[in-house]
C-alpha cells in the first residue's frame, strides 16, 4: 500500500513540474497576440463582355454597335471573379461624361461569372453620333470600381442623314445601304439619286446586270440602267454599242427592220438601210418584195432587184418573168425585148424561140422583110423566116404561099377591110355635119358630081385639099374639122405617139406619165425614149423624182443637169 502511495505521489510531482512552464508562457505572451482581429477577405472582379439587348439596334454600321437615339435600351454585362463577389454593382454610363445610364446589383461565386442586364431607358438627345459606352463593376461600400471597360457605339436619330446622301438614316437602314457612305455600291451615283431619281439599286453598281454600270448608262449613253435592252429591239445595250447601233432606237438605219432582226435573223447591216446596195431598202426587200437583202440581184438574172421592181416591172425572184425562155437581164440588156411579154413583136413566136431556135429578130415581126410574119412562116407555111425566098427559086415566099385557098382568104379579108374602112370614112363624114360625097370631094380635091365650074378636067387628087379648098373655092379642111384631127394612135409609130403626147402636155411630161398614158410597160417606154434620145429627138432631165421628157429645143437654159418644173 505504501508502495502505491509513492507511485501516485511521484506521478503528481511529474505532472506538476510539466505544467508550470506552460502557464508561465501563457502569462508572458504579449497582449496583442492574444487579442489580434480575423484577416479581411480580398474581393476581385473582371468585366469580360458587354452586349446590347434593347430594341433599337441599327444594322449597316459595320462592326460598331449602332443605336437609335430613341428606344428602350438595355445592356448585358458579364462579370467574372476568382475569389467571389458579394453585393457589388454593375453600371453603364457614357464615357467622358457624367451621364450614368443605369446600374444593377451583382454577386459572383468564386471562380465563376455572372451576366446582369442593365436598363438604360432613352439615350440623351444631345449625345448622339460617335460615343463610347463605359461598363463598370464596384464592390459594396467602395468608391472606386474593381474593373471598367469601354465600347464604341454610334447613336443616331431616325430622321437624320449621317452621310448626307439624301436618304434618312432610318430609310438607309431599311434598304441595307451604308449609313456612313453616300454611295454604297461605289457606282458614281449617290444612294439618294439611285432611290429617288433613277430607281436603280444603291447596292448594285449594275442594276440590270447588262455589263454597263448604272452611272455609265445614265451619264454617257442615256440608256435605261434598269433594262438590259433599252429600246426593245432584241439587242442588249452593250451589244448595240459594240455594233455601232443606237441603243435608244430600235431601228438605227430606219429601213423598217429592227436592229435585232437585222443582226440575229437576216444578217443585214443595222447601220445601212440598203445592205446590198441594190437601191431597195432592207425593209422593202424583206417585208414587201421578199427578195434577198444581201444580194443585189436576188434571182441572178442580170438585173438588180431595184431595176426589176421600179423600172422594168419584172419579178426580182424570177429569172424569166414572162417565161419565154430568155432571162430578164438578157431581154433588157442584150436583145432589147420586153421581159414581161413572152412575144415582144407579137409575131406568134415567143422571144426565146426566136433567139434560141429560129435566130429571128424578136423585136421585128417580119425578120426577112418578105411580107410574111415570122410566126406564120414557122407555124403555117414552114418557110424560112430569115430568107425572103426560102427555096431560092426566084419567087418570094409570099407569092409562093399565095395559093387558091390563100387567095380566097386574102380576098375575103380584103373585102372585110374595105367594108370596115368605108363604114369608118362615111361615119366620120356624117359626124362632121357635111354630106359624105361633098366631104370626099373636099378631101380628094374632086367634084364628085362630075361637074366643074369651067367644064375642065378636075384638079389632080389632093390639089384642092392641099390648098385648103375645093376647085370652086369652098373651104373643106379648116382647123378643127375631121380632116385636120389627129390620126388615131394605132396608126402612129412609137416615136410619133411620144411627140403627140408631148404636144398635148405643153412640150414636156414625166416619164412615169408616159407609161400611164401609153399603157406601155416601163421597159418599153424606157427603151423607146433611150432610142429617141440617142437620135437627139428628145432629152430626158432627172429632177430627182423621175425623168422629165421634152424636145431639145424646149430645154430651158441652165437645165442640163437639173430641171425644176
């Protein structure tokens, strides 16, 4: 038991010796150590982004933020923190001014971020144009912000005109044009002019995409920048400029054919009214005569289309208009026959047969001059129309073919002819108001009663008529009487017909009027007048609208090259 007490005593002593230094140390420690405050936690924040969430953003300002001055503006600001942020404020203001637009509380957990929306209301009307938006975050009860970021922003009024192009800012925004450039497409025309004046696209330098810029079409060529083919002729404007045609005129050369048809269909020259130079405009050839506007002589007969149409009256699409076996050109230029009449001399043989088979003269009905026309010689008598005595027996063909039957026929024909002549003569005398026998006496210079004043033999036929009176002094053929009237045209030569008509028209008349009054073809009139002109019996004067015909002595002085009626 004693032993146990000793053990417990020893233990107490050991414990007591150990505890004494601890207490001493605690007592001797400085007061400040015992009473020190808990350390303050440091807050941090960074603004990592800002964006616009209002309803008044503007497109068309590039990468810059654009805002209409009027509108309900809201901005989203993102704040990040490493250590965490409690009860801080995020504010939006206009940099460089004391104008704060709005603030919003924000708390951010450590190592996280938070986005808050700051409402700003309307932007101040006196602070438009190029501005800078300042976003900041400030800890609670702090005067200085933890972080600040600024962003460019352009604020515009809707009715303003930032680039001065004549379009309001709001109009440009709706069109998608640049609010900063007055010529969005850089075509040389302001956006306002394109929209308000020319109706072109301010965003496309070539509105109609025809290869010509809008400015070039308007200012240089006066074409429509909204139409590929301004004049609607089938050729695009650039193609017309390339060809030298007028892009504002559908028919540049005025020939009656649109430029597009000339180029794309007929291959004619749209700048030349008469492509083949034949005297007929392309339009007349295509639309009226159906000739080839690329060939001066469509049918290849030796006559230009114009001559066939306007001079000879032949068909420019037919080599042989009258179908007589001779081409029109040969008839006119070589044989001097009528290309619209198969039998020019009306002898019963067509011109082609006379030239190519019988070797007779197609302009002379009796080639050998034997009294028998070429046609009867060939078709009836089977004689040679080129020989007056076919068999060379010394007896001319007309006597040999004068058989009994022929004699009877000729006699009957002669009687009929005499009868017709007699009736004509007596009718003429009766019409004149004088007795036929007395008229005959006046015409032939004889006394048809068989009496004479002196009983002598009557004057020779024609003597009294030549003197203008009968043997007894009576007038028989004064002016205006039937004896003095004109001879019917069927008994006149071609030249006499021309002279008669000239006399009736005061000494001169147009060649076209000769065609109408003689009822001859154009080619015959031309042929007769050419022959007379070669004989110096008439002259033809070109007055620009046709020839005027007159005798040489009727030619006015100074009218050798031109004549004015």
